């Protein structure tokens, strides 16, 4: 499996080669990264392809029904679908929390309610959620949430914790000053045990960062926080949608209410160097797929994943 991170300089993209969340190495190429917002995905209009990087393009979250057209327009290039997934989202216009809540099965609603009760009982009712949205509030949120984020497996294994640099914090505060951030913390007494950070793009909430204290993982604090945050977000009556962004996952599928079939597509110039890179990545993907199949057959995949994330 591969993922990507854009280097700070120019258009260099580090294509991360990983298995089960563990990074094996990187393949670096000069690529034009073409992302797709939820608005762009829902808009059927065909867009011009931007200029390529020295090695080509990386198209993120391209609707699958546009792949044939893209391939035809880039005839002669090496085209590789790196990931396929549903892009989950929650339409919010004309909806309220109860509409979203009824989207769960009765069994799931019961389970979620039981998780909230169990967590509250564990802390003798001393739990609370706080919302942060102004510049000063986001400063406070970062002071509390960043140390918590550093404990999570997202930060330790995936380098996907809350951005903690001074420039990142300054951008977050500036966005909050424009009312383009919503952030939430779940507290047990005075201790923060889960966080949710949501940038806002043209009245669409972006699912950017959710994490929790691993010491309380059995109490599902991230799930409890997300449900309470959805209640608060629907109550504002401002947002058009909640976008779970690229990639699939059980949480996104469960909390989303609509989806679009999307792919991440790597397009490279047809050089020997690039052919070799694609061949190597395909080999890792096949090996990872075989490993998942065998672990599923043995019924131990979830246990192995839990061990890897420690």
C-alpha cells in the first residue's frame, strides 16, 4: 500500500510505501498534486488538467466515473490506481441532528448510547465537551490537544497527529479569526481524553483530526465526542456538509450518510525509472493483500493490527 506526503520544497512528493501502517520507505517524484474538494466531486463538469510536474501527477479523490476520460486524455502516460474507496460525507442542509441520528440502525443507536453512558459512569458523571472556534479559543485548544495528539497511534505510526509547528498554529488561529474552524475536546474532569479538529471550507466541515488518549481506548472516547460534536454542529444550522475526505474506514462509513466512489491515481512519464517504481509498489501491494487474506483466514487480523498500533 502507498500513501503520499508532499515535501516542503517545490512539487516533490514522497510516495510512502507501507504495510499495515508501518512505513517501509519512500519513492520521491516531482508531481503536480490535484486534490478534489467535495464541491468538485459533486460537480460533474470536466476540468482542465493542470500542468504536470517533472514526473507527472497525483490525482487525489478523483470520482471513479471520470477515470476513463482521464486515461484517454493522458494516453501514453503510465496510469496507476493507487487506492479505491468511497468518499463518505454527511449532507447537512435541511437536516438536523435527529435526521442524522436516525440514519443509524436501532442496534447501532443503542450501542452508541451505551458507550456514552459507560464513559460517563466510568468518570462518575464528570465528563464534558467544549467547543473552540475563535482565534483565542483555538490557541487554548492547541495547547491542550497537541500533547494529547502526540500520544495517539496516528501521530506515532502515521505521522498524522495534529500539526504542532508554529506556522501550523498561526494558520489555525488565522482561520479561526475568519470563522473557518471548529474544534472540540472531551474532558474527564480536568483531563482532556479526546479531540476533534475540523477546518471549514465554504461552509463544508472537513474531517481533519480525531484522536483520543490510548489509556481510555476501551471507553470509545473519540466516538462519544464525535456524536456530541455532530449535535452541536447541526444546531448551528450553518453547514452544508460534513466531508470525511479521502480514504475509507469503518468510522467514516458508519457516521457518513452518503458516498461517492473515488480513486487516487498516480500518472507518471513512461520512463524505465518510473516503470520500475510502479512495479515495486505493485509488488508490495500484492504482498500486503496476501498477508491480509491469510490473517483473515486465521481470524487474527484485528489482533495483529492492534499490536502494530501499540
